[in-house]
C-alpha cells in the first residue's frame, strides 16, 4: 500500500490497496484516518521528523479477534511531501513464505522496462523499500514482530565485544512467562500466541533506549542492557515484573492475568563469553522460578 502525503497527513494520491487500511470503500482523505486514534501519534511523529522512518502500528482485529499489525515506512521527498508505504504483517503465514513473496515482487520490479526516468525513480524507491523489508523480516520473529533468536544473539555477541573493548558495563535479562503451559492447555494455542505477542510488546514498551528485547525461544525473551550494571538491570527487572503483573491481556473476548520470572546477569570481562553470560542469566531465571515466580534474581 503506497501513498503520497503532505506534511499535515493530507493524501495527495494513493494506490487502490491503500483504502484497505480503512476497511471501507470510501476514499481516504487523511493518512491519520487510516489508523486507530491511539496509533496516530506514531504516524504524525514519523511525518514530523523529516527523516526516513520505520515503525509498526496496530490497525485493528480480524474476524478471529487476533490483532492485526502493519509495518510502515515514511520516506521524505523533495518539496516537503513524503512517500508512505504500508505492508500488513500476518503472523499466520510462515516467515519463509513472506520472504519468498517479497523476493518475487523484487524480481518482478527488476525486470520491468523503464518507460521514463520518473517512473524508474519511483519504482526503484519501491524496490528499495521491499528489499529493506525482506532483509528485516529475516531477522524478525513472525509471532511477536520482535528480533528473533538469531538477531538477538548476534546483537548480544556484538555488545559483549563492545563492552570488552571499551570497558563499559553490560547486563542481560532472560524473561520467562510463568505457567504458560496452563494458558495453552486451558485456552488453546491461538490464545497462547496472542498472550505471547502482548507480553512481547509490554517488554518492548517498558525498556529504555538503547536496550533491546527479542524472542529467545518459546515463552522466553532476552533483553540486552548496554552500559548497565547488575543493580540497574535488577531495577528494570522489578519494574517489568510489576508492569506484566498489572497488565490485562485481552484475548478472545476475555482477559488473562500473567506474570514473568526474570534472571539477570552482568558481563564479567576476562571471565565471561557471550554464552557463559547467557548461561548465568538462565540459571538466575530458574532460581526466580524456585523462589515462587513473579520475581527476579541476579546471579553474580
């Protein structure tokens, strides 16, 4: 879905697929009308930045009451206007299928003849956006849209090297959803998937920049905390436990109350490698489980 917009969000032109964002046959007038009110701030911030922006927004729920997300790019153009590109992310499809679909689009665009320089420039912009999205999807968890295990471990390895080189502190946290098997057994895997997605976004929205959270596997998440010692990481863990405990997860017409157990470890230069650091955080998480869950443990 592609649209040309003014800085105030007014639509100059858009393709036919763009109106599907609104769920109506009426033509769109403003870009902001295409999104729920709670998500419009992200769109406005991206337009106001006057820079190339990438962000994910929620656009509603489908017939099965599963949350629908849309991946968006805002690309500033000459004359004060911006190119807005949106792609619906469907967690029901396999990640490989998404990548193959995007690669087919790339090949189609690449073999088209250039009828004019302007058309060629516009088409190349679309190709670049699709290539960027395909590359990002290969590093994104298809369920939560967070960095997947491969990407978060690669970032951990980079942070360990940076901490060692510049002698700066580094801590990590492993977060595990408590009694998650009960959720799947009682409500089914679709509800379990929705619960994991909301937990992932709770974690993402309650960590600071430049911390990073990714899905490590199953119901486990990994948080990287650069330039952070164990004491500060423990403060964050306590805050995340509270946020998850107090949040209500809406699924299938009712709400779930969930908790998490968190294991914290700080990198020890000259002693740790990235995998021994992970192992200590994992052991700390299991200590939190033994301590009754819904808590955090720091393992020195």
